[in-house]
C-alpha cells in the first residue's frame, strides 16, 4: 500500500512539473511570489530563486520524465505486492539495489553521516530481501522434488 501511495505522490509531482513547463517557469514563479506576498529580502526566497534559476527547461523535462517512469514502476510494484506475486518481490529487491551505486557516489563526492546511514540501511534492506527470496526459492525447490526411494517423504514426529 505504501508503494502505491508513493506512486500517486510522484505522479502528482510529475504533473506539477509538467504544469510548470507548460505555463512557463518565470510566470508561475512570479505568480506564487505575489500570491504568498513574499519579500525579495527574504534569504530563503533568494536561496530558492538561485536554485530555481540554475534549472533549465531540459533539466526540468528530464526530472518530469524520471518522475513519471519511477511512478509507473512503483505502481507496478505496489499492485504486484498487493497480489502477492513473486515477481513483485524480485522487482522490489532490484529497484532497491539499483539505488546503491548512486547513493555510494553521492556519499563519495560529498560525505555526510546521514547519507552514509541511508546507504547502510539500503544495503541492509537489499540483503534482507535477497535472503528472503533465496530461502523462498530453496523451499520451493524442496517442495517440487518427486517422492521416490531416493527422496522419502518427510515425516513429522
């Protein structure tokens, strides 16, 4: 359920970025500044404007595309997990593991204890998911073995 909620939030974010691109970033930004009655002397406003002006249309478009793609993956993953499908568990492990290289590079470029903690938590989550999937696949192999003299049926004591 959490994956579906995250997918809906990312979809809304992607639609918001698409709306920004269609109306024009400068017009939208000016509108929100006047609506919120923000003064230009505000240091948070200046920092936000400096950050926004460093983003061009191409980067916003890439962000929008990435947000929609990740939202779609989360929808697929969430529906699969709700239906208790094994492929959804593998997809969860793969998606979680795919973030590890990016988190590692981010931590190498600019170290912070918070990023390192997130990296270790992500590695632990992938390890847990992989171990669980490994045990599940080993159990299914044992359950599929034919009964014969070589493999007698298990008896409970």
